[in-house]
């Protein structure tokens, strides 16, 4: 299936917030937080028309199967995030569980893990730097166009996008240090 990057939609924010609230309720008491992340959570960002949400849990083996299946989500085999280039971190710290359904990708990560933090930092940095949004959006659109018709284009799309995200994170980490940003004290809608 080809990757499609759509123009930004104003309703993505409202949809993400509503879905996050529903998931927080349905996954209680296991979910410590549910956040709208990824490109659809960033104003004016072109994106695949799929809402990414992050569920923060104390235990990745928490019993989430039944409530997520009831919401029409299916478990995917992905159990680890990409460790950003230049980090010598133990890949085991970047574990996760992933679920998907119509228009939704759900990333379940441990509270306080580096991959939970990175998803929030990426979102918040772009929200604080709207001048960077058009360049990243143009990159994603050009990449999706270049991969049109290539088998396993989603895997290639992710692999090519990872080093660009790594570059964004370098700038975002500097911003976080300069502003005192923290994943748990600067949450934004």
C-alpha cells in the first residue's frame, strides 16, 4: 500500500485529544498517560492520515489486549524503537508494544523510558518551532512520492526518515536543555 502524506487537517488535534481521553479511560488503571504524538499532533504539519498516540505504562506486559481489541486495534510485531544515531544506549531501554487500527497507530511505552520522552520532545520541539514544520513536511512528502510503488515502502519510509528525526532530536535536545523542557512538566494539548 503506498504511503500517502496529506495536507494538514485542522480536525487532527481534536480527534487526537478525544481519542487520548477515551484510551485513558478504557485502559485505566494501567495507562499513566495517553498523548497525541507524531505529525498529526503538530499544527500545519503534513502527515499520513493516521493518528499516532502514545500510552505510557509502568509495565509493558499490562493486560491491554482485551480493551484494545474491543476498540478494533490489532497488535503489531514491532517491539522496539530506533535508537537515535550517536547514542550508545542499550536497545532494551527502547522497547515498546504497538497496536494499529483504522486511522490509528498506538505506541505503548514504559513511563520514563527514553522512547516515551523522545516522542514528546519531537512533538513539542516542532510546536515551539513552527518555521521548521514546512521543511520537515516537504521532506516527508518527497520521500512518500519517491517510494510510490516500491514494495515494503512503509519499512523503507521509516528507515529513511529515522536519520532525519535524529537530526531534529539534536536540535530539540539543545532546546530542551535551554528551556528546561521536561516530558512530564511541559505537556501541551
